[in-house]
């Protein structure tokens, strides 16, 4: 590790194979905490290369506890986080709204590291059981249209990194990896990223897979469709720009989509929106993101996806999906 750190500090890059081997070694406990923290810190101070990102991704996918849910042709809606915007849990809400609209979802998530409240924090607070048992996950997707994949249960290799990430409390390259390492290997994916450079890298790596994907980055910095301005999209079919007008809605102000200051507050906002009591701005931003997921799976226009998502949200179908998962979690 010492040689590798010196190379990285000198702004040298490492190969795909070297990147892969580092994560394998981390999983084996070959390095101490200071070395891991230094390794993560170097990548906060210099850009990651496509080869490095690919190597890290390949290691995590090889080391993960995979779960085959391909028969459902599911989608994952997952952002990298790390955009520093402290929005409410848009992609998690959008996941339940998509499930309510009849799209099968394998939602990959984790506790918040650089944000106040991650997807798993809200799900846990709402009584959702985290499990890597395939029978439970299949029952969840059969009955609710969605299953929740809590990352630490599927990525045991990362147990040596989790406490260091928590203590650092800032985004690291693991934020960049999160959406890429869903253990269900879904063929459909909506990926939100925190900058344009990463959108390009994801686009390059995903073009070399058989995924049906849409990568999104709001130009004012959000790792989701924020409706506060234009959003860059890169998919397996095309590249483009989305504006609020493409969804038939008006531009939002940043303060209209902020989240809570605690897990309790975030969960209350989550339930309020999913129960159809959200503001127009909250409903629209959730429907835009869920709409892109529906449009990606069903090959629809953004506004057609948006309308299906809004119907799912306002009719209570998204809430029904959540209640079903809560019910299954009690058994």
C-alpha cells in the first residue's frame, strides 16, 4: 500500500487490475485503518480515471453476495449521493412510486455518509427489514413490486471501510461506485451522478454492458432530476438535455426540495409525500424521477412516464407498495 499511496500522491494513476487488487486486499483486512483512510483521501484530492473506477467496480461485483432477480426485469433508481444538496429522499420515494406504477424495482441503498439521511436510514426508521435472503426478496418483489437491497448485507468486503467512511463523513469514491454495484445486477437502471465528468465515465462504462440505462445529472449540481433547471441525460440510446417543460411543469426553487434535519424529520417528509400530501413541487420532482424510470423500462417519452408516475403517487399505489413491504418485514 505504501508504494501505491506514493504513486497516487505524485498524481500517477493505477491500472484497472491494481485498483481491483486494492479492494480485494481491503476486504481481506490486509491494510490498517490509517492506510485505508489515506487511500480514500487521495481520491478526494485528484480525479479518478475510468480504468480505476472500472477496477474498483469489478472487485466489488466479484466479492458481493449476488441475488438473481433477473426474471422480474427490474430497475434500480440510485444516485451517487455526495451532491451536498440535502434534498429529501427523492430516489427512494421514486422507487416506491415506480413500483406502484407496475415497474419491478430492486432498490440498492445504504446509510447516509455525506448526507444527513440516506435511503437505508429512512427505510429502517419506517420498519423495513433488511435481508439478503432470496426468498424474502422475491416475496417482496412479487407482492409489493419492490425489494430493498441494503448494501452492507451484500458487500461484506466493505466492512473494513464502513467505519472509516462514517468517521470521514465526506463523499469518497465509494459514492461513485454505489449505483454500479447493485447485487441483483438489474438490466435497467436510472443513475444520478454529482458531476458531469462522472456522468461521462458512467456513460463510457455502461455502454460496454447490456444495460438499459439513463444517467442523469442536473446542471446545477444535483444527482437527480431536480426540476430547478436543465438535466443532462446519457442513455444507451442517446444523449440529451431535459428541462422542466419536458415534464409539463414549471421550474422549481432549490428550497422547495430540501430534506429534513434528522432521520425522524426525513421520514415524516417521506410519508407525507407518499401519502399524497406533498407540495406540488415535491410531487413533481418525485414524479419526474419515477417517470424517467418508467420511461426507461417501457420506452416512453419523459412526459408519458411522468404522467404514469403522478397517477401512482396521487392514487396511493406507491404508498400501498411501501405498506406491503412494511407488512412483510413484520413476518
